[in-house]
C-alpha cells in the first residue's frame, strides 16, 4: 500500500489516501465540467484503497452540489480549497481525492481529460461504486 497525505490550504480539511497504485502509475483525471475546470481539478481514486477525510472544524466543511445532485464537492469554507468529491450509496461512502491537495502532488502524472456530461444518475452511481475509493468522512 502507498500512503499519501494532504490538506486544504489552511489545514482544516485533512486527507489520508491509501492506495495500491504508485503515484507514477495513477490514472489522474481532469473532469471537463465547468466546476472542475474552474478549480483545475486533478482527481484520483482506487477501489482497492481507502480515503479518510477529516474536518478539524466541521462548521468549515462546505458540501457543494450541482447538476443532478448525487455528489458532494467537499470545499473548505475558510480557504476555499476543493479537496474531494464524495458520495454515499447503499450505506457505503465513496470518494476521489484532488491530487493538488496531496503533499506528494508533484510525483503524479499529468491528467487525462474526462467528459462525463452524458451520464444519467444511475450510470453515475454505478461508476462511483466501481471506480471510486471507499471513504470515511470524519467531523461531519
């Protein structure tokens, strides 16, 4: 297992990502939706790994939703950094993590553009279950 750590700019939202995939081999994705493009988002996930996100001050955890509303975009209310996309399905939580918040961000490859505009709610949920990382959100 590889362990990666990071946080938002002010340190309120901490991320611990455990994965079976080395940074150099990670499939980094650049979602082409307007939200992700405005944040220069570079997402990674590993269904065989785990993501733990901890909000030191839960009042500063913003859950932003748009589109069909199945994903919470986790943003720090203090510094404005987008750290993860998070969702729950069937009493299980799944997330991805933004490479830019990881301390080791420079070791990851450049992202591949991904366009998911045509997905409906069922397709999106299935993709999350299949491809995203099991997650724990603490301080929620």
